């Protein structure tokens, strides 16, 4: 109860002080006020910096978002500070329509057509703000008519050299972990070359490093609109969408990408991993394809076997665990899987045999925890041990 009150008072105190601080240190951009920097620190204290994975927003987060947006409205002459406040709000609630609208307005006022287009696309496609679709449709012709690479004519070589130098400088800033400077460099390039794939990928990756998943989804979604056939863009977009709670949309992105690149293993594993959460049937289609490409990959086979157990496909799960044990007879995860399959299939004697083998290759403490699981209760183990009520009685 005291945390949001303290946060509010600290922000207000910062606003009244009128002092200027090096707000770039806090990822706020040049010239942000002391109150904006204080807001970053308070956000960390409230534990909301990472943003929700499910899209659920507590009342504390809602109060904090409202305060951030109130502060953004006050920064009428400081677009960087206003942008920072809106981005913080989206870090708490990735679907906050007011923050998205404010970002679109801020980017448009600053002359950043590409950034305005990507934020309006996000608001329209992912946050359900239908009127932003009209904004995006109006901006898109300006994006499509923009340059993808340095132009033509006598200055072509100079422009290309400047472009390479800027990309190199941005990479160096990333290496130094100066993500704010790197972002400013890349956004300058994006203003000049709004269709350049390299700039968009670098910019999106900076947002990933900063764990600004909403901004990453904006950048990769914009890139996917321009480059729909690029598998790396699709992969990055799907992962960013997963992080902002758009799991089903992320799965759709991976499915579409796999139609074009059916043998891209990184698309397959991410599709399978996400599908386990919302569409097990799709996951069951992906793992056999992965195992065709990588038959020796233990992780893929183990994940597939566990999925089969959860789905009740015990016979196929048994086959996958048996293959793991053929490759490594002391694979503890495979032995546990075999015991689970046997127990759920009603063969408690066989389950006891697998548990006994598991006890030889795992620690005593872990083995006791395993045999205490509900599915193993009442199983008589070799040596006169019977699992009962979480205990092993001699």
C-alpha cells in the first residue's frame, strides 16, 4: 500500500525540484527532467519494469500507468521525456491504448514517419485500436516511397559509406552497452531509409536487449510488413509477441513462416514451444519434423516425449523415451519418463522397476521427491520398499 504512494510523492518531488539530471543514464534520452528520471527509479522499486507476461495488470500497475501518462502529457515541449514516459507505461501494460496513441503523436510531431507507422501498426493490429488503422494507412504510402538503401547519383558512394559508418557506430555502442546512443543512431538512419531491413533488425534487437518487448514487437512487426518473406524477421516478431502476452498471434506468425520455410529448425522449435501452451496439436506436428532434421537432439526428443505424456499418447511417449535410453541407458529424465508412462498405463510393477533404476543414477534426495509424487503412490519397489503417503517404508 505504501509503495505506490511513495512512488507518487517521489515523482511529484522530482517535478517540483526543477533540477536537470543526466537522464540518458536512465535510458530516457537527452534533456529529460529530474522527475522523469525519478520515475524510472520508482518503476524499478515497484517491480513493474519487466512488464506482465500475460497482459494482466494489477491495480498498482494501473495507478502507475495513469501517473506515467499524466506526466507524459506535461512534457509538451520535451518529446524525448514524453516518449520515455509512454514507453515505461507500455512496459507495464503492452496494450495501453493511450500510451500507444501518445507515441504515434510524439513520433509524428518529431517527423519520425517510420516510428509513427510502426507504433500505429502495433496499436491497430495488436492492441485493437481501430482508428489507428486509419493513421497507419495514411502513413504507409510515405514509408513505401522512402528509401531502402542510400540513393543514386554522384553522392551514392558517399551515402553508402556514411550508412556503413553509422551501422558500425551503432554496433559499437551496443557492444559498450550504451543502448540509448545506439537507438538514436539507428532512428536517424530509419528516418532516412525507412525500408532498410538491417536498420530495422538492429533497432529491434536493441529493444530486446533493453527488454522493451513492446517496442521490439513494434519494430519487428513493421519489418515483417515490409519484408514478409524474411524468416529472421518472423522469428523475432513471434518471440516479441510472446513476451507481450500475444501468444496466439505469435503462434500464427510462426505457422505462416513455416509455410515458407518448413525446414527452418529455429522456427520449428519456437513454434513447438509456444504451441505447447495453447495448441498441443500443432506442437505434436512440429516435434517429429524437428527430429527428422536433428535425430540426435536430446532436448527435442525429451520435450516431445513429455508433451505426448501430457496428451495421453503413452505408446508413442514410451517409444521416444526408449530411444533416449538406447542412446544413454543412464538418462535420468528418460528413466523417470518410462516410470511415469508405466504408472499412468496401470503397470505399477514395471513402474517400480524403472524407479529402482532411476534410484541408481540420481541423488537420494531427488529420488525420494520423485517417488513421493501422487502417480507413484502405492508402488512396491524392489527390496521391499513401498511408496505410501510420500514415504518409502522398508
